C-alpha cells in the first residue's frame, strides 16, 4: 500500500477551494504554542498521540505558525533543546537540485516528521465550523478528536476541512512530513523549511452563509463605465445574495450585472470601492477594483493603455522566521517597493500569504501570481518523468492551480496567472490553460519555459543580453529550436514579458538603466522583473560570538547545497536596501527629467510623465544649482500638470549664468501618500555645465640636475620619494607608500559567474591577478621631476603591464602622469586561451591608519560602478572611511565611486587627490586580497593602514552570476592608456 505522502494525488477529505474573504462570521485563531515531537520517519510517533488521554507534557513546545527547523527544541529523542540551523537536519538550500533521490513519487524512509498536538476549547453557538490551514510544508494529515479529517499537499496553498467540533476541549492532531511526493513539485530555488508555517483558523459556517463568490469588475477606458457582477454560491450551489456598494449607489442581486461611472483601479491609482455581499446568515466584505487587463495587437494593455511592469520577483523570507511573515513585515516590503518606484511583483514561485495581496490591492502593485509549481530538478534526469508530462500527476497539478485561482480570484491587483516556473513541457499545461480560459478568461496567462508558448499569452525569457532583448523588442529574435513555423508565427505576435533579469546577487546588478531603456523603447515589451527582492539569509552567530548571515554553504556536511545563491536580493535579509535598489529606483522613476545647460550656463528642464495613468498633480518640483558642490541657488519650479505620457519644457530660473555647474531638478510628493511621506523624491535629473578639463601635460622635462636628495630621498615639490624605488613616501606632512600599479579586485558574486559560465574570477585566480609582482627598471629625476619605469606581472605567466610614472611639482602638490601598456599574451593557459579581463587599471596607495574622514566631489553618496551609477547624483559628499564599505554578507569588491573630480582624506594629516579630468576611488582598512580571502565580514580586520585605490577605470559589476557576460563597453580596455592625477 502506498503511503499517502508518496502518492501523486493532491490530498483527500478536503473541502472545495474558495475565495479568501473577510466576513462577519466568527473566526477563532488556533495560532500559538502547540505540543510537538519530531520523528525520523514518516510513521511519526505512531497513533497514540491521537488519543484524548494522551499525555503530551513531555513533548516540546512549538509555535504555530513556524518552521520547526528554525526553532530550538529537543530533536528526535532526548538531549537538550538546540537549534538545527547549520546542520543537515535544519534548513537546507538548493537552487535546482532536489534534496532527495530523484525517484518520483517516492521520498525514501528517512523522512523527518513532526507530530503536532493542540487542545483547545471549541466555540459556542456556531452552526458549523471549518478548519483552515493557510500553509503547511510539505504534506499534512489532520485528525480532530481522534477522527481523521484528511490530508493535503501543496505547501503554499490553503486547505480546509469540515470540523465537527464539540463543546469543551477538542484535540487537534497534525502530522507534517518534511518530504512528500509534493516535494517533486516544489523545487523553487529556496530553503526547504518544513512545518505549519502559516495561520491555522476555525471559521464559523452559519446557516444561509456564503460558501464562495466571484467579483467581476470590468472597466471601459473609452467611456469610464464600470461593469459589476458578483456571483455567489452556498453549500448547494448558486445562491441569491444582496450586493451593496453604497458609494456607487449599487443595490443589486448576486449574478446581476450593473453599470455605472467609476474610477479605475491601477497600481498608480489603487481605487477601491468598499461594499458587502449579504445573505441572512453572513455578510462578506467586498473590496472592488474596476480594471481591464488584455492583450491586443501584441501589446499588453491595462485600462486601455500599454502596461509596462516596473517589477521585482519576490520570495517570502524573514531572517529569523523563514516564510512565516506577519502583516507588518509584508507591509514593509510593499512600502519599500513603492518608495523605490517598483509597481509590480511576480510572486516567485508560489502564491504569497493572502494578506500580501490585500496590501497590493490597497497600496497599488500589479501582481503576476504564480502557481506553487516548479520541477526544475528533473533536468538531472533529462526531464524524464517530469510531472507535467505524466498523466498520473495531472490531478495534483490541476489542484494547485485551482487552489491558487479560487483563493485569489477577487484581487484586482492580480492581473496575470502564471501556471508554473521552470517545469519543462507537458500536456498538462494545456489542460491547466483550458481551466483558466473557462474559469477566468479576464486575465492573461503566462508560462515561460515551453518554447512553443502555445499555452501562454506572452513570449518570455530569463536573462537575455541587452542585444538579445533589443532584437526581441523589434520582433527579430531567432526561432527557438523545435518550434513549428505556425507556432513561431503566433509567438512573434505575443507581447514579451521579461520574467527574470538583472540577478541581484552580491554587489550588483549592473546595466539596470540599459535594460529599462530597451524595455521602454519597444511597444512589444511589457516590462520585467528583477531577480529578486530579498536575500534569503538567516541570522546566525559563530563560535566566537560574531553575528553573520547564514547561507546555503553554511550547512556543513550536506549535499546538494545551493551555496550563496540564496543571497540575491535588492534588500539584505534584514530588509536594509542595497546599492542595487538605489540604482533600480532611478531606472524605474515614473518621471523622466532631462536637464540641458548651454555654454552660457542657462538651463532648461524637460519633464516627461512616464506613468501608466496618473498625472503629476501629486508632485512638486524644485531645482538646485551647485558649483564644485557648493549651492549657488535653489527654488521651486513651476511645471504644468502633465497627464500620463505628456511632457513639458521649463526654463530654470537660475540666479545668473553659471560656469562648471551641476543643475538638479527633483520631483517629490506634494502630500503624504499611503506609502511615503510628503517630500519623498520619486524622480530627479541633473545637467552638467563643465569647463574644459585640464589638458594632460606633454611638456619636456627640465634638464637633469641631480634634484634635491636627503638620506636617499628625492624631493619634488612637497613630495618625497625613495630614490632607489621611486615610490612616494611622504606628501606634505603625511607618511605614505606607493603607488603600485593595481589590476586586481576581490571578485564579486557576478565575477564568479554560474558554474563554469562567465567565471572570470577563476581566470583571474589562474593567471595571478591577485599576486602581481612589481618591478622597477629605472628611476631618474631632475629639477622638479622624477620618473619611474617598471613592469607589473604575475609569477608563472608571460603577460604584464609596462608602465612609466612621471612626477612634477605643480602648485602646492605634485602632478602624476601615468603611461601603462599591456604586453604579452593575455590568455589564461596555453590550452584554453580564454581572454583575461582586467578588473581595474589604477594606482594603489598605503595611507596612515589614522585617516578616517573623506570628502569628495563626484557620484555619491553610495557606491557606484561604470554600469551602475546613474542612480547616484553628482555632488559634494562626506563620509567616514568605515561607512564607505557596503556590508555584503559574503565579502567582495565594494565601495567604489566613479566620476570623481577631487577627493580629500583627513585624520592623521590631510591629502587631496584631483582628477584630470576624473577618476574612481576606493578606500578601506584592508587590502583587496584580504577582502577576497574573507568568507564573513567578521574576518575583515583593520590592517593598521588605509588602502586607497585611485583608478583610471574599474570594470562594471554586471549580472553574470546567472545572466549574460558583462557587456564589452563596461570592461577595462587592454590597451595603452595614459592618465593623470594631482596630489597635494
């Protein structure tokens, strides 16, 4: 006999799925402390715990909702209570691999199973009751007062049972299996976290109550007329209920269609009308949003206007409680998204907690809701036995889709149903699409992985390159393999939805502005969703008491492990925004502001409203003019109210013609919004009127006169050099060392690529980028100058950089001219001949450890890179050196600042660096080698030296940890290069 947890059936004994609702019928929460015992096999503790007289006082206490692998308790048998984090019995992270043998639908005998037990007093005066579980991972069987109610799979989906309660104490028992046949349908790039992790409730079912209802609220953009019909069902089928929407004057019967003038719902204007659906036995709250989403002529439209998603993918995660989230945490997500100009969420890769969708309705987010289905791990079997292609699994797949749609069909924020993620192909998808066409034809349908797209209303891909995306926008992409001419013709007529792009792992992603410019340039592209919203890291403390963020590789002694790929969010695990979110907020800005400053210093601003449907009546504009970071003037700016899609050109009232000025225009909320206070900046633009950069000196050196020497030192102006090595050892009153020509950076997660694909970090390691040796070939000097010639190269390999550094006295400091030329075969081995990218080309200085403060004029205040800097302004900024570091949970290159004109460092003396015309800089208390070797932030310790990089250029950060290789234009050209900086 097959154990139920190894059955391809979805469950047994459950009630039909239905819409989530708020009702005047009573509810009793069963959340709280339950009794719990973990066993090593699917048999659990046996049957004794079902008995009413069973003594569970020796069992552990377990909060519900929670994941047992995140809670300290007594595991298996005996011993003291402990946490399972970081052990094979605890949370496990995989990306594509299954954590069990690939033998569907079997899971094997080793199946940790938690028995839960709760004694509660039944409510009084109820006609009947329903027991609802909002989410249990991965399979549960339920008993009430010793009677089996049934069992269910589908971890992120609710299930309900009729609950025959009795007066007084009732005994609820639940057996939860960590692994089940459902595991094969839930391989969703996430932590495996078993337990009753969402709410458990008793729901009153009054006589003449409302079993289910479906709100159909259409909107005609041409007339402004809304069409409303609310269908209702009781226990025996369709019923007659009263529909009341007082604000609209609606008093109708269920099933009746009424029309009236309404305001449409959209993510920008989330207009909800409150009503009630009433029978003699129950009143259900209605939150109605009128809107129409459709695909017409190959374009996605919402309320008659093209819709372009400014989106992110969102897993549910909390660093302490996993996928158990409270409303405040979900609300924090929504608020942060709205403040970052995000207007759309793909619920990767399962339905979220129902409260999240209520928040999306209320605050305004377009939602692509995904079914709780992914079978990615079947790639290791060549897709043999993939459930969507196997008829035996069809009931389970349809069950998951039914429960998704029926629960959330009344949310106006849900505009697209996604049938699955990365689940190969199979005939069951056609059956699923047929169900959607019949049950909810008003919403388009997405499935990305089938190259024919016959069951999808969208063409979709993950992580195309910029060139590929542009070709798609022009409908000039190549035909996919294995697709017929007719299928390809249909596919080319579909809108394109970029379901995943810009992998936000570690320091990244790059090219956000580039992707957005392409997406908005083509009507075919209806936006995209960055991967992803949040790092999936857990709060942990090491043996020395240092806090750190636990990732997949921290589970020692278990394979497969997904490694650090659990850390790929725009916010850190504690929801602190990353620099990537700053960049995305600028890319997704709902207003385009372009400043033009002419040669006379006069400025105009072009403001274009790129919102979907909202005008700019909620926005105020202001301007600021700065010269060298000093404010020269500011004020409000009169911009006419712009409808969506409209633009205006406004002259800026500058106080006088300004030379070498930065002019900034901001658009900010005029009043408090639900998601941000008045004054919150939603968009900005800058225009620069710069003078000609100082020309690089090419004058002949003065004749050799021996210079000024003292104790082996050579003086050039205020600088002193080691006469033998040519290194700078003193500048004014500061003792320092360097510079060394520097080509190395600590690899970012994107530098590591994915597997062997785009793994430039391994090429750097193989070719010695972290162990470059400096050789000085010649030092010469004369009256007011010093020149050093040398070579920088790794051991073992023949490639090198030959360089010349020429110093001249200039003003209060010295001017340094650098000439660097790449020589040798820059290939990683004689056999592979992979091209070696140079991560940086610049100068490294060692400064006194007492340096601690920095000011600069350039991009800021946060870190910037050549492909991730448009979200940061040009201006004057100040910081401590320590605050310049971005605390990525896995140490890597961070803290760079591009387009810097001057830099001042203070503490143990003062030093100023001026660019000719500009440079990148990085300041930290450890070397790039230290940064590369550290696996956790606590391993980064003050070296007693401040290390300053002054770079001609550092390569971009890209998105290659999953996405395409870094575009050529963001790499460091390996060619003869000359640049200059002034030190004082």
